[in-house]
């Protein structure tokens, strides 16, 4: 499980709006004082993300909670969302290049493969339990 601390901003019936602070790897690095990436992250600043989860812990505004996402589901979802479209696009582009050997046709086929993969990903997510498993869920209340 990948866990993160969040603050309850709002409750809406059976749902709660949470805010998490994005962390970067520089916070735990021993050479952060002499690194350009660390300096850049200070300039960009901290960012937050808002997520909506099922309010299974009867939360109230201001509560601190731990939310989690299953690591396996996150990897599967990432592969589905990032790798599948790339494979569709490359396959369509390569096939078009082998069959037609024209640059414009290859570009259009690759773009069409990317669009089709978007529809396939959408269909897979709407008809599988992966969509439910990649949703963050509450673990416990901290305060």
C-alpha cells in the first residue's frame, strides 16, 4: 500500500474532499543543499492535490487521515494508461509504414492508433474492477 497523509476540506454526504501535500524526493536526500534540483523545487514550491473518497470513517472538516492506494493496482493502471496507448500507436505507425511507405499515412495511422487505444482503455476501465482498486481509500484517522 502507498499511504499519504491528508486533511479533510469538506464532507459531502457519504464522500469527503481531502487535500494532500505533494512531496518530492529532495526532502530525504543528504545532498539537497548543493543540488540544483532541490533549489528548483524550492522555487516551484509545494503543491497540493484534492481527492474525493468515500467517507467511511465519519470524518469532519479539519481531520487528518491516512489514505492509501494498492501498489499492484497502481502499477496495473499505469501500464494500462501509459503503455497500452504507446503500443497501439507504435503498432499502427509501423504497420502503416510497412504497407504504404508514406510519411503522412504513417503519422495519421499512429494518431489513429492512439485514439483507438484511448477508447480501449476507457472500455477496459469502465468494465473492470481495476477502476475501483486504483481509487484512494481511507485507512485511519490521525486526529
